[in-house]
């Protein structure tokens, strides 16, 4: 889960730039086009038009559009990880507070973003047909659950694996509904739901 954010904004016409900046511009453009047009509308032409560069430049930095979209998926996953780690850093130092901050960070920007959902749907649709996308998906979710298991252990949970799986699924479901229809419930209510679900996996506080 996690934003098509400011990194995915359209750039003006192509100018000379550092190679890594050009590469990142194409990654951001792929993310923006995927969110707006879906998989069917994402191509070398549409991505390069978004980035303001010639199609030949994409082929200079990437083997093709599939590799570029995989890089965009990795970039989005990394931005989400950064947001979650920032929430941890800002949380009170108690294990329960850190655990709750990690879980509820998905209910606030930059993770809570309808544009992110649009891009994520495109990424998910490719997981079953593109092995590189499946590998990125598996690694991303494994990293999230592993971090969550450590936080659960710090807070005294015993069945950390099952707890991490259940809580990850609950967060994903709430995040999805918040992005699709924020009129149904808000981030504060989602956070309260997660807090109650979390209590089932933690020892009773003295």
C-alpha cells in the first residue's frame, strides 16, 4: 500500500539534464500515466509525452516499458516505506505507540492518496502476468510484514506472524476504502478500528 506524489508531476519540454535526473523523470512519468490512463493507456509514447522527451530516450535508459513500470513500482514502494519510517520516528517511544503509528501512517498523506490507489491498481494488475512485478510485490509486502512483526514482538505479542498477516490485510482494506470513498468513514475512525484490532494480538496492559 502508500502516493502518486509531487515526484510524478509533468515536466516541461526536454532540456539537458543529469542522466539520473532524466531516468527519474521517466520513472515519475510512468507512474503518472499509469495512474491516469491505466495499463491499457500506458505506452512508450504516452510516457515520453508526459516526460517531454523523445521515445528514443526511454530506450536509452530502459530495456522497454515493462522495465520502466517495474522501476516505478519500486519507487512507489520506497516512498511508502519512507513515509512509514517517518511516522515511526515521530511516534512516542513506547512499543505500543510506535506500533500504532506504523499501522495508522497508511491513513494519512502521502500514503492516503486516491492517485496512489490509481497507480497501485495498475501495478497490481501486472503482478500475475509479469514476474518482475510479482517479485517487487512479494519483496515489498514481506518487508512491511517483517517490520511489523518486529514491532509486535517489541510490544509483547506472541503470534507475531499471524498478527502481522491479519493486521496488514486490515490496513490494506481500510486504506482501499478510504481512497475509494472517504465519505463512508474517515482516517480517525480507521485508526480507531486498527487500534481495536491490535488489542486482540497484544497482552493486556497492567
